[in-house]
C-alpha cells in the first residue's frame, strides 16, 4: 500500500483525483503566469542598467559572452528563460525518483510547493530575482513529478485511466489559460510584483487544498505488474528512444512560443482587439484556450472515427502532431515575410497558435499511451520521467536558438523552427512500421495476460 493520498476506483471525479487535479491546476497557474512574464521581467527590470546589483547576473553574463560572444539584453534574457525552464523539467524525473526512494510522495509535493513559495518571495526583489528562480523552478519540478506519479496509479482499469489523463490535461490547460491571463493583467495594470504575488497565492492555496483533501482520500493500491513484452527490453528501449526523440524535436519548436515569440509579438503582431491592446502575455492564455478546445474536438473526432471502424494509432498521431507544429511555424514565417513590415494581422498569429496547439493535443497523450503500452511495467515510471524531460531539451533549445533571433531575419528564424518540428515528424515516419508492430504485440500480450 502506498500512502500518497490518491484513490483507486471507478469514479473519475473522486476526492483523490480532484485533489491531484486541483493542485496541478494551481501549480500550472503559477508556473505559466510567471513564465509568461519572465522574459519581459528580465528585459524591463533584471538586465537593465548595472547588472552587478543582481546576484548572479554578472557571472551569467560573462559566462554567456565567453560561450556565444557579446550578447544583447534580449539574448541574455532568452538564455535565462531557457535555463529556468530546463530546471523545472529536469527536476521532474529526479523528484519522482526521490519520491520512489523516500516512499512518501505527499511529503515531496509539500516540499516542492514550499520551494516554489520561497523562490517567489525572493523574486519580488530585483537583487535576489535570479537566486529565487532556482528554488522556484526546482520546486515546481519536484511537485509536478510526484503528482504525475500518483495519477498513474489512481485507477485500476486502463480505459478509466485514459479518460483520467484527458480530464487531467484539461485541468492542466485551464491553469495554463488562467495563469498568464491573471498575471499578465496584473503586471500590465498594477505591476509585475502583484503578478508574482498572485502566483504565490495560487501555490499556497493549492497546498492547503491538497493537504485537506488528501487526508480524506484512501490510499492507492499498487497495480499488479503486467507481463513484459516477449520481444525483449532492448527492442522496446530502441523504439521508445526513437519516439521520444521525435517528441523532443516537436516540443523544442513549440516552446519558442513562451520565449522569443513574445518578444517578437510585442512589436510585430497586431494586438488590437475591439479598440484595446491585448497584453502580449495573453497569447499564452489563448494557447491554453485553444488547447482545451482542441482536446474536446479531438475526443469527439476520435469517437466519430471509431464508430466508422477507423482507429488512428499513437505513432500516427505523433507524426501528425509534428506536421502540425511545422505547419504552424511555416504560417508564421509566411505571414511575417509578406507583411511588408507592418504588424502581422491577428488571424495569422491565431492560425499559428491553433496549429501548434493541435500538435500538442495529438502528441502529449499519444506519447504517454505509447510508453504505457511498450515499456516494461516495472520501468513505466522511469520512461514517463524521460517523457517529461522534453521540457529540458525544449527549454535549452528555446534559449540557445533565441540568441540568433537578432542575427537573422525573423521569417528565417521561424523557418528554422518549422524544420526542427518537421525533423521530428520525419523521424517518427521512418520509425513508424517497427513502432506500430511493437505496440500491437505489446497490446496483444497485455490483453491476453
């Protein structure tokens, strides 16, 4: 018996599920709200004037200059954004592993939340802003890693677990919507410190709800280990590595949305709606809205296709997701190149968002499903952690490639990201036949076990 505060059972919206999903919503609210402002805070406050007043800024600037040559404030901000995001996702599998060893995921969730609160407190002051990013990002990763591990064992039956993943993704994206919406508005109309304060309140509220509801939820029963694929772990490992490489490439392109896209949109995107200027951070809220809407659309479309006897496998959906992400950046590059120097009309940026969000709706659940069906049962948690490492590679790429934004024409910058996502789609296309065969063999073995 694992006393992690979640519940096994057939009822989807149980106390245990809602405890995890609410904590996920509020954690995403805080992280997404801060991320939507991070580059802008760097440019407006942290990297303005004498950077020696900010602890760690001088050392970081000198190190970056040694590696990449002299960088502008935008280049430094892009690097910092990438490293901060990488820390979050690197901490997810590490935090999950510590939770396995310690045997108390609830304590790890609490520790992660406390780390986030400490970091947000330090981020209220410019001199300690960079120092505060460290406990904030690591805390967010530890918290998320141990929430996800609890969710994986929440339901006994596979069909119910799949539905729970879809609903959980809805809670996650609701946080992605609300965080930039609230924090962006507070930063624009009250000040950036108020936005950071709102993120801290969300984390504290989530921890309180999680603590109260977790006490009343029965413990999870550890699911029985299923039969490992008779094809052997070596082949399964090779197939999963190829699939995850494709996922990493697509997410690397997608993650530029929260970095250079916001800098570009400040001056190059038309943000006038009904006579008002939309805060640039609201593009991330639209990202969440579109993702949430596309989740519903994908579920309806999937059921309609199944009624007609058509089933689209996980590998095919990863391929289609990569193609959609590439198409999104092609749309952005085309619109930017043909705008004649005028701000890009809103329909272009909305089309870009819809395409890349469609990619994530296809790839996120499909990749997790492929891992669950292909990986040996005793290593599923490990492979889930590797899946979440897509955030590390994506964030590092967003920071690294952002250095070249001011060194190339912006349409070429977007074409580079279209090529990265397209490479992921090509990789999964080449690997599709063995992946599909392995997934079918695994499903047949699991069904007959």
